[in-house]
C-alpha cells in the first residue's frame, strides 16, 4: 500500500513517540497497542470534571476535585520515608497537600507562604483532616486554563500512569494527519457524520466523552463496519469470477433419497436445496452458507447435495468440528446412501496408522466418494482423486482466511458449502458472511413438537429428581448440564462432578459423566452407552451444545441457567425433542435472579425461534457470544455495537449492495483498511489460488 507520509504516521510504532521508550512500549504491548493507530481505538471510558470548584464543606472522599487554597506552613520531617506536608487553608478550614519523594527546595518554590493557588487531585481523609496526596495539578489562579476542565479516563495497563498516558495521547492528537476521505458526500450527509480526524480528536479530548450515538462515535463505528464489508465484498467478487464445470442435478437420486425419509422436507429445506443445486449446476464456483436453527434438518439437505456431486463424477469431503459429530454424520450418510451406489468413508485423527493408510489409498483411487471426518480431513496428507465439493459443519470456528484456505483444497472445480446452527441476527449477518451466499432454514420438521420450557429454583431439586425418575420409567433419556466440571471456591456454580455423585446415589448404574477433560475413548464409551440405552442419564458440561443427536433424549436440565446467554441456552435446549415424543427443558436457577435474568429466561421460555432469541440476546447482552460464539471471549468488533448501531449496519449493507458487481477501487480505502487491520486480507485470493 502506498500512503503519503502524513498518513503513514498512524502506522508508526509507538516506540517512535516522544516519551515512549522500550519499557513503556512493553507495557503497551500487554494491551495489544503496538502502533499509533492502536492508541486511537482505546477511547476514554469516563471523565473527570476539574472545573468543579469546591470548598472544604463540599469535598467528597475518593473523588477528584479542584479547590482554591492559601499556603500557610510546611512540615518537613527529618525522618527518612516520612512524607512532606504543605498545610493550606480554604475559607479558613485546613487541608493538607502530601508529597512523597519530593525535596524541600522544589516544594518551597511551588508553594510560597500566603500564596493563593489552584490545586486538583483525589480527595483523601486522614486523622480528621482532608488531604490530597501528590496533587495532579498546581497552578496560579491566573493560569486556571492550565488545569483542564474535563479530563478523560482511560483503561490502562500496569506500569503506565494516567498522567503519562494522557500526555502521550495529547501528543498524538496534536500530530493527527488529515486523511483522504473514503466515504462519498452522500454517505457523510445521510449519516450526519464528521470528518475522521475531527471524530477521533473529539473522542479523545476533554469534551469528547460521549455516548455510542454521538456523531463522532457513529463515524468511527460506521468506518469499522464498512471496512469489514469492503473486504468481504472484494472476496466475494473474486470468488464469483472463478469458472468451473457445471455439475448435474440427478432427479433420480433425489427422489430415491426423499422416498427413504420418514418425513417430508420443509419448504425452507426445499428452497435451500434448490439454491445449492443451482450453484452446483452453475459455471461459477459456489461459496454458500446454510444457516439453520437447531434441529431444522441442515444435514439431510447437505447430503442430498453431496449425492448430486458424486453422480457428477466428483468426490465430496464433509468436515465436522468434533469426532462425535463426524461419526454421527457418517452413520447418517450410510443409512441415506444404502443401496444407492455411493461409497462413504470416515477418518479420524485417532485411527491407527494401518487404517489411515487404507483410507488414503481409497480416497486417492476414488473408491471412497464421500469422506467424512474432522480437521484430519485436510491435515493428514489426504489427497483426493477428484474433489468437487467441501461441506464444513459448524463453520463458525473458521474466519475469513480459513474459509478461503479451505476452498483451495479442490481448486477452481471445488464448490464449498458451510453450515452453521448458530442463529445470527440479520443486523450483523452480512458483516460476518458477506463473502458468502446465504441460505436459511428456520422451519422445524413438521413432526417436531415445540420444546416445553420451565424455570425452577434449585431449592426444588428433590421435585426435579422425582420428575427424572418418572421420565426414565417412561423410557426417555436425560441430559443434565452444569457450567463447571469441578466445584470452584470462587464461583457459586454447580459442578458436573458433584451432581454426578449425587445422582449416582439415586440412579446407580444408570448415569454417565461427560466433559471436555475426558479422552476420546472414555467420551465415546459414555455416548455409545447412552445411544444403546445402557445408561439413561448423562451429566455433562456444555460439550453437548453442538453435535449430539439422540432421538430418545427427551429431557434436559440446565443448572445456573441465569448465567448463560440466551443463544447458548437455546443451543443446549435443541439437544432434546428430536424424536416423536415431547421435548422438555428445565432451567434451574440459584437464589433470587436479577430482573434482567428473569426477563431473559422468560424470552427463552416463550420462544422456540433461535433467530428471534439471538436478536433478543444481542439487545440484552451485547454480541460477544453471538459472534465470538463463546460465552466470554473477544468481541468481533472493537468499536461498533450491533445492539446500538442497527441503523449503521443497515446503511452499510445498502451501500455495499450498491457496489455489488462493481470492481472496488481498494486504493481509495487503503487507510481505512489498515486502521482496522483488514489490509492483509486484500490479496488473500492471490495468495491462496
């Protein structure tokens, strides 16, 4: 990228700044601040108003305040390590200014007896006297402007004081370059946003502490959203330019599979299948995501599509995130493709060497037409004879770069279908998957009953045990989910180990314990025992959230439900009610939940639509667990807040749609893309293909 010298200033290392040496640079690195532009995104979280002049009667302990004082006397102890004190008056009432490690001559020069001064700092109280330890500012009343009216407060790392940090920021603000505007005049007018430099300076300087909806904050939030869409749109256009041989739609194989099913496809499934098959028949490479709520039937849609690919003389690779899910897909495929002259194979990193070699040979010579596995599908040195279709389940674990790299596997002839059961609000869908075409399945199978959801306090656990006993008697199976494996001294959460021990006393030989620390052999034994009904209850952590399908599991109990996000609770709830019987979910909570927790649980109780639930979850909790797809993790956006900036997301989508099919002049957006660390994605396709 070719930026002018002024713009390049933003991408210099912070070690080039005045007052920032190696030591401070190391401290900054802990907060992932390495370049000047990184400093810009660390906006103040609060402010202190030093214009609030007070007398002693109105002082508040612990608060930073400004006071006019008269110097009366000094106390300079001759004993080492004792502080020096300047005794002052305010309206004839005493206040002490306390200094550690400051010499007498220096203090006497600043604090002359009977001089009137303005002092600002944090108010303390010691031995019946107000005091300020090491005041932030001391100045003559005639230089009142020296004490800034409003002081921004930053989230800092250990080793850097607020005073030092603000000095560094002020230095950066004074050197801020004018950058070339990347938005058109219509966008600026429509959104009523200022120039980029003005926005940044406003947000960092005293009067810039403002809400998410300020013009200045909206400017940088929209910049972030738009930068993401530019990259995705650019990637999308490059994918669309890739030419491939069209694959065929085999009506005969389609009808044979449909005939085998014990249920009818929903209209959403049929529509999604049509979209996928149209992509397969096209001469343009398919890059599509099949998004569906839990239990909506994405797998069967993908398998029917895979069958068409096989009948077009290509191979198909299906990748799942866990061995459990991969094995379930494999067993499902064996049932679907029985007697249809389609060979299916399974590979896992846990297979022995002899088994792996045999599978690799069959893949290379084309004997296996559909290979199902985990990441080992691509990282075990496997070579396909003629790979034409990649299906990736639970693809949310893959970012833009990983998606592109995976599509490389089969070259230009390889179509790619990604699947996700994580409902994403439409507000942010495009910023996540704007490089993909999207198919959505929202309908549940017609025979699928709505899962009944109840909330119960933990103190009624005996009633719950009785209900579990009743369900087992009716030949149903039970999932019992706890947030922790073992008890914690610091968290008042239920543990799977403790609950397992308690339930084992009531249901001996009928319960298994499942969590992430078990090795694969132990995990598979428990799941196989559950599948074969040797045990009726699984006590588990959230490892069952994705990729567990047991039709006879009809009841799920989730402890500490008030601590989970709605999206995750919905995912867990979707593990039951997959058969013909009524699914039941019981949400246990401890103590008296907050009003917000009650509201959230009520939303889940009254709603089975994952997309609506995700929208509500975003509004209540923010978007971290929807996009990061973890209950606590790094958020996808640094600045933009989907719960606050829905209008910006919608406008960004409108602008990017207007650019669809047009070659984007990326040079125009060089600075923008670098500011948000998107520049390394620009040539991603050239690197991959």
